[in-house]
C-alpha cells in the first residue's frame, strides 16, 4: 500500500525537486518561461490555419482558434507530464541508489513542475476570451473536477511509465511516438461530436475526451457534456490506482536496475 503519511513527511523534498524541475527547464534559456506561451500559441495558430481554414474542420460554431487552444491547453500539460514523469526515475538514478526517500516523489514532482506552464498558458486564454468577447458560463464551477481528472490521469500513466522505463529503456524512445499518436486519439483538432455515434461509447473512455470537451464547455458557456466526462473520470480513477500500485510493486527493484 502507498504510505501517504510518509509522502507528507517528505513534502520539503517534493517542493525542492519541483522547484529544481522548473529551474532546470528554463536554465540558460533566452526566452525563459515565455516558452510556456510561445509553444501552445504557435501550435494553435498552425492548427487554425491547417485544420480550421484549409481542412474546414467543424468547430461546433466556436472560433477555431479558441476551439483548438482550449484543447491544447490541457493536452500540452498531459503530454508534457508524461514525458517528464516517465524519465524522472532514470534521470535521478544517482539519488535512488544513494539515499532513501519515497520514490513516488520523483514522478509527482515532475507532474507539479509542469503546473507553472499550465498557469501561464491560462493567462493567454484570458486574453483570447476578452478579444472574442466570450464570457465563461456556470460550467466554470466544475473546472476543479476536470483538473482532478486531468491530474489523476497524468499521474497514473506517469507512474506506470516511470516504473516501466527503469526496467525497459525502450519506453523513452517509444514515448515520443506514443504522445503524437494520442494527440489524434483526443478531440484536439476536431470535436467529439464528429466521431461516428457507434464509436462514441468506446471513444469517451479516453479520459482526455471529457477533460477537453469539459474545458471548452466551461469557458465558452456551453452545457457541460457529462455523458463524455463521467466515463473518462471512471477510467482516470482506475488508471491512477493501477499506476500507483504498479509503481509500488516495482519500487523495490529500482535501486538494482537504475
């Protein structure tokens, strides 16, 4: 079982590892944290030109730039945390072999360090909402639920991949391909309503489907798509529990194979 009291006792280590992760990401960088604005903004512009203007992808009546940015905002956090957390144990092998601490602190710090980028990207979203005259609806009150679902899914998969990467170094190479593949398995450049109805019951099991569509509904004053959110939330809980217990099961061999 996971000892949450022990994790709490090491909260200072979690804080410093999170801070170290933020500093390391932007160390010796000319633009610094501006990359947290540049990457999602320019990706959104490319998607708007290619999918919104050229391919004429339906955006459910929303401005396509808002439609895609509200998807890329949580998606970039999800994909970034997968990469950071999956490599967290391998990159800190020296710590694992020399001193004891709850190993779960490493993928958890990787998840938390990406919250800075997530917050900065939110500032850009506010500017876009003001520009387009969009006022969030009451659905914004359910945003914490979507954030919890996003965090649980990210941490669950991150813990599983980080434990797997210690034993199988192929994970590092396969992860780039996996993230690109998952991008098109989520409604980032298209709407969930564009998926054929006979496949939607299976499609909504992807936790990111409910998160992305929920973000769009919350900030664009649309009804919350609970029929797309609750199936993914159940899967997110299962993924989180499975990833946590798999991590704990593999934890005893980390120092031997790191």
